C-alpha cells in the first residue's frame, strides 16, 4: 500500500507591530480551505502559520506601548494565535521568529550556508528605506506627493539611509530566476503576478541588504561572527518555512556521514518532518510581499542548494471604501468583531466567496448582511430545515435519480476544477449553485403534497444535501459537521449512502435570522 501524497502549505507569517486585521484572516481562511480540501482527498497535509516578530517596526511599536520588545511581541503573537482558533483554522503548527530554540538555530545555519556559498559580503549602502515596508525602495517603487517621494502603501516619505551592511548576491541568480519563473518551475498564481515578477527580474536584479547595524537594530538575530550587525527581517523571516518543519534542529550526521552539495559537504538533518514535507507545495502570500517570495526567497534556496517551493498563491487586498486596509493607516477591520457578531463559518464564507481569491475585494456591513440572509440562511439553512421537517421520523435510503446524479456529478467536476486552480470563490459558487438546484427541485417536486412525492423526492434531496455538506467542509467546517449530523449520513464516503437507510432529525437553524 503506497503512502499518502504529502502537501505542505504555509501562510506568510504575520507582522506583530499591531493586532491582526481582516487581511490576515483572509489569508488564514484561504490556506485553511486548501489544507482541508487536500486532507479530504486523503493527502498527508501539513499547514504552517506564525508570526514575524523582529525588525525595527516591532521595536518601535513596543517602545510606543511602553513595553520591552519581547513582552510586546509575546502579547501580539498570542492575538494571532487566538485569531486562528476563533476562525477555526486547522493549522498543524505555529512558528514564531523570536523562538530561540525552534527558529534561531535554523536561521543561523541558513546564514552560514549562504556565507559558505560565497553569496554574502559586507559593503556600504545608501538608499531610501521605508520602515512600514521594512525594505529599501527604488525611486521607481515610490510615488510623488507634494514634490517628494512617497511610499504609496504607507503614505510616508522613506528615510535616506547610509550604512555598512551584509549583502546577499541576488544579482548572481538573475538569469536562473528568469528561467525558473518563466517555465513555471516555481508556479506563480495568478498569471498576471507571474508576469509582474518576470518584468521585475528583466529590469535587472541588484544585490540586497541582509543586515542592519546592531546599534540601530538590536531586536533581531545577531549575524554569526559579527556582533556589529543584526540580520535584516527578510533574511530571518523567510526561513520560517524551513524552521517550522524542523530545519536546523538536528545537524548531527547520519550514515552516510554527509552528502556533497554544490561541491561541499553538508550534514543531513535527522528531522523526519523536514525530510518528509520540504519543499513547500504552496506558499499563500499577499501581493505586497510577492517580490520577496518570488525573487529573494528562491534565490536564497538556490544558494544553499535546497529544492524550491512548487507554487505561490498570491491574493489581493481587502479594501475599505476602495482603499487598502493597513495597520499603518489605521483603517483595518477587526476580524474578532466580525467573528463574534456572525460566527466563524459566516466570516470564513464571506472572505472566501466575496473576496476573489487572487484579486482585491471590498467589505461592507450591508454586503455581509445580504450574503448571510440570501445565501447562508436561505439557500443552505432553509434548504436543510425544509428537508429535515419533511423527513424527520422516517427511515430513508438516500438515492439519486439520473437527473440528480448528473447535476451532482457536474457540480463536483466544476468544484474540483476550481480548487485545482485555487479559485476558491468559484468553488463556493458551485456549491451555492447545487444548493439553489436543490431548492428548485423541492419547488418542482412538491414532496409535501403526497406520500409518493415524498418517497420520490426526499431520498434525492438527502443525497444532494450530503454532497453539499461535503463541498462545504473546507469552507464551513462546523456547518458541514452539523449538516452531516442532522442528515444521519456518514461523512467519510458517499459509497455508503445508497446502501443504508438514515434517520434525518431536525436541529437548530444553521443560520438563525439576524
């Protein structure tokens, strides 16, 4: 018997300079739906998320709060963990970059590998630095505001900085990255983002700063062998995708004692999780950090001779009245408020269906209410309630006629195709379409009018509802569980549904009226 296929998925790690906003809830929900879908397909999945806790922005936020950085990031990281729990996220682990036992050893090991490859050197740099982006900016990355260069994301002038740093030889990998991205060896979804990356690389890559003077940035991981420098946030944070599955935890040699990598010996890790799950199958990231993940991160991996991640899924931004939500701009929506008011499944449904997976989308209170009432309460909740009312007390053998079987088959084909290209909003729409068909089927067959009508329609409606419950499982896991429970159906296999009678029972409304 062959082992199940593995699937390693990550979110970007969230910056802890402020509490979580709805944008990170979107990323969590997207990654979770994909992870759950992979699990339902029988794959051995591993889902990692976490928090990015070093850097000047975090240190400044801690100072403004009158707290030391460690206390501050501990508090903030706990809020992100609370959000994952509140949103019913099924992550397998949570990595923190301030964790000196789990994260730091892997980052230090990775830095030493970069240095051994000859891809780190020390030099002086002068440039424009945006604290909000934690990045040096080219003038072409900035916009003009009142005659001055301005960061379009954070609405601030960048600082002019001149200092001595360690640099990573990103330029060395320019041609290789063009081939890798162009040939989809690192697949970037959607295609428009791939084209952006190719255009960026084609302009020419410059070496990038990988450290800051420790006198200016003490909150971070010290550069090995150079106590005057602290690792720059991206040299530290990106490695979480490795340390989260054990990289750097055990470098004792196994047999054979070492393997040759790029002409030099490197110890094998004994950590089976890293061996089993790397490379990542999918990084889910926002479009504002695409370049770091599509250019700098693969170049770092090429340098240390590690396999590249297979794909990047790049989502857009949630907008507030057409403007990007940002903690820096103080226009962010609190996801905890939405979850408390509507429930985790409702918040998940809205984020996954109403926000196009790879594009921007707007949130309004009225749209939240409309989606709740017309789709969740009516199309799904009322459908189950009507069938349960008609079927309660009877033993019914789920059975699909030719029409229903064909409709369900097509719905699954469309659903799987949408998931296959990570168009999660399309997959939810196909599930909603099947629910609307079931509601139309009830009106057409009128099972309440006669015993014959009930006997002909209810087995098919239960069959349809079971399929809907399964389709909803990656998106609305608690709703799916309640549906299976009320229907009396086995959630493991549709093969059993037409072999055993079930007893449907009435339950509480899935989505009570607001």
